[in-house]
C-alpha cells in the first residue's frame, strides 16, 4: 500500500495512511512524522496497529519518553492506559476532567513536548478526541488584543481542572489537589522560534491582577475563541489508529463516554524541550 498524507482541515491536522506495525521503525518515518507535526500540529495514522513494543520504540525515535509516574503498564511503564474503568487504569477517577479543553503538563517545569495515543478498543458511543490549534487562534486575534494580552500572566492549577467535575471536594480531596504546585505563566507563550500561542484551557485559575469576574470572563472568552470550529479537529477513533499531537500548541479533550465503555487507548508522552516564556 502506498503512503498518502491528506490535510484534515485548513488549520489543523493531517491524516496518513499506508503505514502499519514495524514499518514505523524504518528509517525516515520518525523524521517525516516530526515534520508533519511541526506543520499540522496533529498527525493521524489510520489503522496503524502498533503493538506496545513498537509504540514505545517509535516514541523514542521522536524524543525522550517519560516513564509514567503512576499507573503505567507493568511490562511497559512508559505506557499509560486511558480508560474510565478502574480495573484498567489507576487514574480512572481523574479521567473525566479530560472532557474539558486542556494542555498537559502546564504545572510541570517544562510542559510535555507531545503525546501519542494508540487505540486498542473504541467506544460505541462518544469518546472522540478533539484538538484545537492555539497557534492559529493567536495568529487570528486583532493586533491590539495581542498587544494587551502580552502584558498578562495567568495562574494554572490542577484544582481548577478538578473543580469542573467535582465542585464540592472533601478536605482530603482538596489537599491531594493542592499537592500539585500551581504555576504562573504568561498568557501568550512565545517560543524561541518566535512562534506564539494562547496558553488557555481548563487549568487556568485566574489572571494575575484582574478582578475575579473580569479574569474569568477573559479566560472563558479566549478559550471559546481558541476552540471555535475553524481551529478544531475532531478525531473519530477506529481500532489501531495512532494519533500524535504537539502538546504545547494544541488544546485537546475527550468527548464524554460511559465508564462501562470498552474504550481503551495506550498513551506515551515525550519530555518537554522548552520552558514557557
């Protein structure tokens, strides 16, 4: 089968067919993947059917792979199972927070570079994954708003995300959330290359120096701007699909699905390479 690459939308995503299994480890495939990721933000390999060994090996060709701090597979500690079933994932109770738009790792010293998701089982209803291009969202802003937003800083917290699904936590739950340190970042993330994106999403707690209502209104407006249809790719999973995204410039979320769903994705994550500035 020949390899074909088809852009999904004008702003985000490319779909590639014709690669399966061990073929991902052949010379040049990882470099082509990285180039596509830089250009499109999200790379979708349809029916790739990588087993866990090949998933980890291909991930390592793209960058340094993070060993999951908890909940990794016994035989593959770099793979995190994504499921709402506690029997499949130790983190199942936290997964519902991923139904909201977010960027991973904004509470880390260096946010994660990218993530890979391989579909093992898919949901009969719900469970699609959406991605929103925050580079394109920034570029489309009026120049005067870009100038204003460049003066602002925003606090990101784990608690802000968890409160969306659990608005009345116990003291024990709140204490557990607070063990994850909050981070203050510029609202506009400027890369060393000069490229810029909006740093918004469910982790945003407040804008430094603004009254609470004004802060929330601004963050909600920017999140809505960044996730309007022209910036969004919606991926409907098929068994064997592999999806890779630039975590630093793409918001993402899972569309809701039931805890009884068979949906199971295997995920690897690449170490970040650039701090937020």
